[in-house]
């Protein structure tokens, strides 16, 4: 049996989304389940660099295959803000409500509310590194709506939907999700490497 891939995150919401998307595609283990009680810094200027940092730390500590992701909301009229600083937009305390409040303040009166969520997944498999990206275009609401999800979900409406991510259950959200798009690429790649249930 192969050892499960370690998902290099402490974010329980992201773990829930990824596991809902994976099904039985391949075995997954969280950092906590792997006995890693650490917080990995995200000091870099790009999503790619932060995802790589997290995956490399876990692979180095464990000697096992690992993957990580970093995601950001990129608002067009704010020149890509909050971007890589999405989780800490209003400060290091990482408060979703404060982040949303600050973003809506900065968008007050803006006619262009186009935005996109972008996820970068970084995989280390047998010592080699791979990168995958998923993008979900949409727009920013003037007021939050819905109680599901996390982060900026209450104010983001994906293209093709009539309401925010926070009004959707997991199955509906995954029809649009940037994280799901990146994960689908990762799963497809792993299957080409015969990684999963069929590999001993």
C-alpha cells in the first residue's frame, strides 16, 4: 500500500473541500493526522511561492509525498488585491469578517466589481515538483449573503451563478470552484503516474 499524500494545510475548511472533491481518487492525510503540529509561514509575494514553501517543508520533514495550495481573491479594479494577502488583508489576525469589510470599503462606489479566485497547487511526488492552477471568474457583491463556506465566499458570485458561494452547498460550489479545478488537474496527473488505489 502507498502512504497517503500529506495535504500541507491546517485549514479545516480547505481539507473539507478537498476531501469532498477527492472521493476515493487517492488516499489523503492532513498534517495533524501525520503528527505535524506546526504552522508554516507564507512570507512570499506569490501564491506559487507560498504553495511551494508549504509542500517543501512537509516533504522535507517527513520524507513523503505532499502537496499544498495557496489561494487568493484578485479584484480587477484593485489591481489584483487582496491576492496573496487575502487571508491577512485586514491584519495578521486573519479575520474573515474584517477582510470582507475592508474589501467592501475599498470597492465603495466602484462600477467594475469583476474578480477571480485563483488557486495554485504544488505537488512533490517522488522528489519531483509539479504545479497546477485553477481559476474561478466572478464578481463582488455590495453586501454579504449566505452562511456557508469561508473567507470571501459571502461576497463572491461566480460566473454562471445567481448567488454567492456562501449560499451553496459543497456539491454546488464544486461546480465552479477554483480549488476544485486545480485539484482535478492534480488528480488527472496522479492517475497518469499510476498513483492511487491501483498502485502497490
